[in-house]
């Protein structure tokens, strides 16, 4: 099943403006749809295309790269082995899972310079050191990040009108309790299914949530296999699996010792960055001073980790239960999850910010004369100022941190938001908005 993806539009821009000078690398976690996007792009936008999947390429295809010094012979062999005719200026060659055959990625420099055809690469765990340590990374390579399907893409796939939400946002007033409940239930369906195309396809095809959950468990098993390839001891997997538990503690930072135990060792930090490189997680860094640039005040030692897909997050939260016994979906859709699962909505917010191409930041600071601290869940840059967000899963009564933040950094703030499942409202300068309006808040100029 083909879904409309925003990365496709970015490929169209690349073809129009940059394909004569650069190959494009679709980068992202496993199963986010990179290969499908690339192949559909080749099928729709070129007279012909060749797809070389290095996860299963036959030796006769691999052997073609022995002739990379003689491009006439290389292209002749490639056409003979695939049975596809290449047309100068109107053919695309796709290197799928290119990290599995680094020589192909290194060849991009010469292939682009040759100028006969266009090139798209796809890769997972693409920047892991062991995959690129023996090759020269081509400078003739543009990167396009492919994320799990965002809420707009999900609405498009499932027949929901995203434009109605835009009108609700533009109106800036409460929509009414009954309509708000309906729109929030649609958002909770997105949270339950997630944005992995296989899970979305299962939902569109009428599968029940137990079957959708099984699809997501298979994806998590693939990630587990990838993590073992990075580190056979299982420490990378431990970092990943501990994310829901760490967020549940409502601590001010991710604790690597809690995830790994005393066996962290000297490579612990390297393993963390390997996990981040896999694109399966979203790091969110503490900004030590939100009055300045968020990027320039990033504290690399104080961070949180979220999962790149909230649907996978839901599955991982209850991975210890047999799928048939998992009643979390019914509770999520009916909004009957325990209040202490509010961090699920934090992960949703992290995913929505990240899918817009922004880095994730938060801010934590100590209360005076206290061992406790204030925390603002998310910050985004808004020109020379910032927007600040506090996340609530249900009620909106107490919001001490965002209030204190607004007072402390008033001259540096553009807007403050309290995000929850409640309808549009306002309390002083604090804007209260439901989660389904977040995409429009983020994209606002």
C-alpha cells in the first residue's frame, strides 16, 4: 500500500534543483518507509530505474562494482544483470540499505561527477562508525531525514481531514466539548497505531489492535537485532528498552547507569551515540540558559531520550505482556489510562517536534531553598525568542513550572503553552491547547 509522504516532496525538490550535483541519502530508522519512497519516486518520476537492495543483492550485481573505474563497463554490466535500460538524464539508480556495502556509497563521488544518471541511497544505522570507517564519505551527498509518518500523513492515510484541524487552529477559540473529544480520540488512535507504515497499513486494512501490536513487536525485534550487531553484550538494547521506565520516574535526566548497570564501562558514551545514530530514539537536551541560543546552551551531560515513534513506545511499555492480554489499547482510546502515564504524551510531543526537523530541548532548574526543581518539558526557537511547552495528560489545574518560567524569562519568550486533551483556552499569557493543534503551533512563522 502506498502512502503519501513528505519526504517524496523533498525528493522532487532535489530532482529539480540539485540532482545534477548531488546524490540524495534517505536516512532514518528501519521500517520508516525509505525504500518504498525511493522506489515509488523512481517509478513515477523517471523513464526507468534500477533498485539494488544490498541486503539481498546477488553476487553478480556486487561484482559489477569491480568495474567502477570504467563507468561505461559498469553501466553496461548493470543493465545486463538487471534487464533494465538506462536513459541518460532520465534514469534513477537506487542503492538500498547502502550501509551494508560501503563501496557503493564511496562510488557516489564518481557516479555523480559522470552525470549520466541520478542516484538515491537509503540507509539505516548509516553513520555507525564500523559501516564507514574504511571509506571516504562522499561530499556529493545530500541527506533527507525520513521520520515515522507524522499526524498529517497519518490523517491522509486514514481518510481524516487534516484541513479541519487547521481551521480549528486558525479560529483560535474553543471548538466545544463534544467535538474536542472526537478530535482527541482521533489523536489517541494515532498514538496507539504510531507512524510506522506497516502498522498504519494494518490499521487501514481493518486489523485489530492485537494484530497491529504484533506488527510493532516485529519491528522492535528487528531493532533488537540491529542493536546486537552494534554491541553483542546487549547494552545498546538496554539503553533503548529503559526509555519508558526512565520517563516514568519523571527524573530530570536520562540515567545511563540505571539502564546499563555497573557494566557501563568506557564505551558507554560511544554506545549511546550509536543508539542516537540509529534514528530509533530522539535525544532531548537541557538548555542551560534559554536566554541564549538553544543549540549553544545544550548540555550534553543532561538529556532525556524519547522514542522516534509513539506507537512503538506504547508497545514497548507493555512488551512483557503477551499481545493477547494487552488491554492498553482499549484504555488508551477511551482515555482511561492511569494519570501517571502522562509521559506517553511527552513522547508524542517529542515525535511531533522532531518530525518538523527541529532539535529537542527542555529546561530544568532548582527551586530556591528546596531539593526539588522546576522543569519545562519542551522549548523551540521562535526567531530570536522561544516558545515553551508544558505537557499534561489530562487535567490542567497545576502548572507551576511554566508559570515560573514565564516570569523568569519573560523578555525571551514568544509564547507559553500548556498542552493537554482539553479544549482551547487561555489563562493570562498562557495558551492552553489540545495536542491535535501542535503541528500548527510548531510550523507557525
